[in-house]
């Protein structure tokens, strides 16, 4: 997709009036939420905001920009997430995102991975909230689309429950012009893996709710172990938006009622088999190994009696076996 095509697609994308796509979003997850997964999931969720995988600012500036930024127009609405800490470089990346038709540009200030820390972005940026604010301000000065930030409550080294640190962070980025703050409702420990951070540090949803009360005019979303649409609805009583992560990847069809329930969109929901039928042309057109696409679809039959057979086909990317599976399950 070219820059011009991307812009045209964005302008033509149907959005439910007065309900922001940010109401519910799908978290950026490295190696998971690539363009193939987003194309697939869009067949199930028509309105939620999708995010790119995180792209490091130096890679976007020095690397194959077209390859990093390309997507199918069907993926919209779509946000570009960038990792970086140099305001001028982040501003350049924001311009690229706007040129390519992304709905917004998001700053990664919450990932605890050691790989990310080496690049001086992710959770380590919570040590320097003013630097994040400088990045926001510089990006806002260069683009018209929203600039957003995804972070965590705080680092686990701060005193108390982290609220004071989070309040300061939110205050600084709001004053810099941040349009949307997404908070993973955990503290973060540097030099622990993302998995250890998830498994060994507790969630604190109430603290994020408390922050929203302190910033009533700021669009704030909550993220962290959201496992159902019922949980999503409960969070929306306290905050402006909910970001769903691993649950959307592992059990994507559990989101099938999202559009009607939260976006007043009553278009027919595709069956699992219909989703596969619509994916077939996309898979067949792809010139690379088919399992690059199909392994992202493993969760479609989660909990179903035929899940094992389905997963075996998806793991190998056998298109002919997939066609037979579709015939048998119509």
C-alpha cells in the first residue's frame, strides 16, 4: 500500500458515529500483532482500534521504511507504535506515520523487555517522564493526528503503590499534548522478562481508576489481563477505554460480539468458517511461507471439539488441508 492509498483508505473507513475506536483497542504485541494477524482479526472486530507491533525509531529512520509501515487498508483504524527517546527522531517517525495514513502515533513507555531497555525506550522511560513529555511535544508540533502514550503504573522501585509517580507522569504528558494515555495496570521491574512482570507483579486496576478521577478531561485506557467482554464492560464504568492483549490473540472469536455490544454495529457476525473462507484469498496471494499467516490464526477454534485438527493445519500452513477443513465444517 502506498502513502496515498493509505490516506484514501483511512478517509473512507467507516466508523460508528460518536463512538471512538479507542473505546476498545487491541494491544501492540511484538511478534504477534503483525499485519497478518491484524487482517485476520479485523474480520471478527470491525471497529476496535488496532496497533502495529512496536517499531524502534532508528529502524524506521534507517531501515526499510516501506516494509515496516506497510499494511492492508482493511486493518484500519490503525495506530503506529514507536519506541524511542530522542524527541527529534520520534518527531520524524511521527511524520512517517501520518504520511502512511496511520490513525495515531503511540509512544512505547511501558515495555520491560531488556531488548527494549538497550534502546533506551519502553519501561525505562518512566525514570525520565520529562523526556517522554518532550517527545510528545515535539511530535505534536510536527503532525495533526493524535500522539498517544502507553505506559505502566510506575517502576517497582518507587515508594508506595506508585500513584504519585504515575500522577506526575500523566500530568507532564497531558501538558505536553498527549491525546490518549494507556496504562498497563501493573508496576514494572526492569531486567525481568515481560512474562515475569506479568506473573510476579500484581494488577492494580483501582489505581488507574483513581488516576482517571484526577484527570477527568484526559482520555485514559486501562490494559492488563482483560479476559472477557464482561470484564471490558466493567472497566468502562471507570475509564474511557480498554486495551485487550493476549486474550484477543489466544481466543479471538470470543470478541465476535464486541461490535454490537460496544459500537452499536449490528452488521452480521461471520461464523468461524466464514472467517476462514475470507482469509483464503489473502493466504493464497501471499508469496511467502503460508504458516507466516496461519500460525496467527491458531486460536480461532479455541475450546471447540475440532480445535486440535484445526491447529495442526494452521501450524503447517497447508492450504489444501484448510480447504478440506472448511468443507467439512460448513
